[in-house]
C-alpha cells in the first residue's frame, strides 16, 4: 500500500469520526436523555377511521405525505382494502383536512406523530397501540419509501396477510447481516407475542438517524425475531426469477445488465465464451448479496411483476435518472413515469448534497 493510500484512508477515517461526533452521537445522546426522563411514545393524535374488518388482519402503514396523498399511497390504500386488511395509518406529520378525510374513509385508525425515530419509531408506537387495543392474528408493516404499482399489488398484500409463516417478507438482505427489509413484511400472532419481539419493541430507542434506524432498527429487529421463526416466506427471491432466465440466449442475458445498478453491471468482454447458465448464475449472485430491491428491483418487476420500486434509486447512487427512465419505459410505469422522474429529480443524488450533508450521506447518517 502506498503512502498516498495510507494518507487517504487516515483522512477518510478522521472525517468519519468527526461526522459521527457532530451529527450522529449527539442524536443518540438526546434520545437516551428523552428515555431517562420517561418519554417513550410520540403519538400526538389518534383518530378512529370508518373501515373495519373482523378478521384479525392488520397493517401498519407509515407515511410521510405532508401535502397530499401520492398516487402510490392511494394504490396501497386500495389494495389493503381489497385484501380486507384493517389499516392503521401512521403519519409522521400533522394532517391537512383533505388528507385526514381521505384516510378516515380508508382506515381503522390513524395515528399522527412527530417523526421521532423515523419509520421504525412509528412502527414501534403503532405496535404498542395495536397490542393494547386489538386482537391481532397477522400484522403487516409497510412504509411509503417505495412506489406501489397497481398490478400485482393486491395479490402481494393478500400473501402477506394470509401467509402461514412466522415471517413473510417481500425482500431480504444478506449484506453485513441477514435481515428482512422493513418497508414490507408481515408477522404471525405467535411471532408478535414472542418474548424477543415484545422485548425489542419495548427497549428500542428511537433515534433520528438513518444509520441507527437501519442497524439498531431494521437489522436489530431481524436479530431479535429471525432466530425464533419456524418459517420465513420470501416473496421475491433470485430463485423465483431463475426459471424465466433459463431459456434466454447469451445476448439476452447480457442485455439484462441494464436492469442492474451501475456498480454491479456485467461487461460483455468479461463473459466471452461463457455459457448461458454461467452468465445467469453471475446475474443472480450479483443481485442476491445486497439489498435486493435495489439490486434486482427491475428484474423482479420484469419477470414477477413485482409492484414495488424503491424511491431512492437515484439518491442512493444505484442508477442514473436516465437508467430509471429507460427501465420504466421498457417494463411499464402505469402512466406515472413523469411523476416518478420528477420525484427523483427533486431529491437529487447524494453526491450533490452540500458539503456537510454529503459527509453524513457517505457515512449513512442520512
């Protein structure tokens, strides 16, 4: 290793320590102080809704829609109603009159809160609320960090609501530590009542940091409950798309590379003389080792009509905006192409943040 490489690594480590000291640890400390002073719940208002089903199936749907309900949230609300799931909406903001009226007609209950702990914090408050007030047989957790397309959505919700597995998840993640991805999964009554799950939700400390929410929230929840699950049902997995790829030519397989994030795309020159099954295996390996809704989302949409697409594909530097546009034009966008592209353009790419925010972005703090 050259002196320059050593210096670059030391500089990177120093910046990371500085970023966490300024932007991360104070948030953790603040959350600890809140807990010490007895602040455990962050619900600011609870509103009873008009739609109910006497079947024990519930969903917590965490939203951030301060202006109006977006098309993809409306799609999710309609699908939950069609699947006859009792809906607990958690809004991490105050509601305007129009949104309040729309949600009352679609929900069993609405909870508003102040966004403490982000999505996992909202899941925590709503889980305590449900356990206190309702007899839950199956509980779905959703948030609006994804676009919900209409095709296949009701069927996916029904599978989450009727699965016999202790855990049913749309996607799983094998990066760093195996975990179910928290934007779309469900658990059984048995799993909800396990001491590990009860203890996790009781002890979880909601901190306003993405790093904490993923490591202590999403991954922490999986560490708590996965060991006690008799069965884990994964809806979208590499093995589910493999049969659709086996009859594709070598050229067709290579062309699928455009559906992969830029960092893991295949290069044609690396597969000269390769057999189709070798290229197929390479593609599946590339999408399986990380967050699969990011790495394989477009392939799951192509082959399985997956109704979910992550909203941060450009922000998290997985794809360029032009990659997203090309994939959606190819696979279908249900008339929402320009809304999706505008949404992604407004958020921008993480590399274009201000200097201080970019430091936090690079370390996963935001």
